[in-house]
């Protein structure tokens, strides 16, 4: 009796991965073992970078807030300390968006923070 290997399922599994590596250069798209390694490594990068993306955006928001705060005569840390003392609870994402898109609103928040500090 011949050995049953269920070639339909294994071929479909390979085809799926080969289609996911389309667009890669050379053997990374054409050779099964290389394509499989490429695909697995891509999943690792995707997992890692979903976490790194959060760090990168927080750093961007802090840079934007710092730049806008310095136009108002404060450093980033002074501004954040003043906001905390004033009891103004606003996250960095929204604060950075205000600094870029609504400078008057950002200026008003800074003035409130300055008043409460003294």
C-alpha cells in the first residue's frame, strides 16, 4: 500500500506562505525554505515593532510638546510639572496635537499651568 502524505494540504500550506512572500527579492520569494524563513522573520519583526511603535509615538509627542513649551518660555519637564500642580489632567497625545494644530489652545493651557504655579 502506498504511503499517504495528504499532498493537497501540504501544497496549500506552502502556496499560502509563498503568496505571503511575493514581492521579496530573488530566492526569498521563490525558494520554499528561504521564503518560509523570510515569512517567519517578518512575523517576529511585526510582533516587535507593534511594541516599538508605541515608544516611537510617545517620543514624538514629547518632542512636539517640548518644542511648543519652549516657545512659551518653559521646558518640557517644567510644563509637565506645572500641569500636574495645576491639576490639569491631559495626556501627551492630546497635548501634542493641540501644540501642532491648535497653538492658541495650547497657549491657554500653558497660561493656566503658569498661573497655578505662581
